[in-house]
C-alpha cells in the first residue's frame, strides 16, 4: 500500500467518523494488533539469537556469566509482554544476559533442537553452559539466575551432581545440607581432598589442644590475614 493510498483511506475514515459520529474501531483494533508486536520488538533490549533456525548455545553464552535463553512465539502479543516484564525482573548485572529465540511454532528447528514443547519457555545456563532451569515461571527463572550469579569460577562438583556421593564420600541426603566452598574446590583433586579430610579430622578433634582452641587460633590467624573465613 502506497503512502498516498493510506492517507486517502485515513481521510475517508475521519470523514465518516464526523458524519456518523462513530469511531473507526475496527481499523483501530487492527492497527493495535499489528503494531503491538512490532513495538515489543523495538523496545526489547534482548538480543535475538535465532528466528527459528538451529544455533549453537556455546556461541551465545555470556562469558563468565549467566545466560537466559527465552523461546517465544513471534506473533503472540502476550508472549511479547512476558518478555518485556521478564526484562524488568532480571537483575541489573552485566554478567546476566537475556537472549531471545523467536519461533513461528514449536516445530521450528531451534525448538526441536532444544526440545521446546511450549512457549514461552526460558532455559537458564550457568557460566559453564550447564542447564540450571527450564521453565515459564518468572520466580523460577529468577531463582536460577540467582544460583548462576553465586556460582564459583572454579568448575567444582556441586552437591546435586550425580558424581557427588562418590567424590565426597557422603550419601545424597547428607549432601543436601550443603558443603563449604573450600571443600568443593578440591573435588577435582581426590588426592588433595583426601589429605584435606585428614587435616579436618585433626582440626575438629581434641588433642594437645581442644577443638575450641583450634578454632580460636584459626580465627586469630584469619583476622591477621584479613580473611573473612
């Protein structure tokens, strides 16, 4: 449609409105339906990493950060609003990024590649490219992002890892209580972890010094070193 034709149509519409006293609701609603997705596209700060084509997640991960990949239907006004609201709810952190995959439907190659069965679906990845969550619930997305922010730079084995019981020599029920970060830093060095356990047993048992005295010495040395641990 040419600009002249559009102007002529709008002029006729205004004239009819003045003559009949009716507003051109149909045209207004149609314009809104067409315009809303476009406005959402323009206002969104999220990076579009795919429009349905396959893509490699490793190429879009935030280096040393947390990545949220949101799969949504490109023509859905409600899902565009979901994107807008999600952007306001994510933390203002340079290490957290929101990427968008715009789909025609869940049969698109990208949806099939990442097993997306419904939209909107957000997949949250940590700094190592491990999946932290797959959900459409904003509170679950925020919780996963928070977990990613707290993740250490060392690639240790977390308590919920299938290998954890074998590595830490403890049943899954005990691991649910959590392990100190200083313990998990040795997860990839079984020999160092074994020596650390021996030292811990010496530290936390009574000998020439009582345990409380061990703790007092450790706390004093930490204060001299300006170490919060």
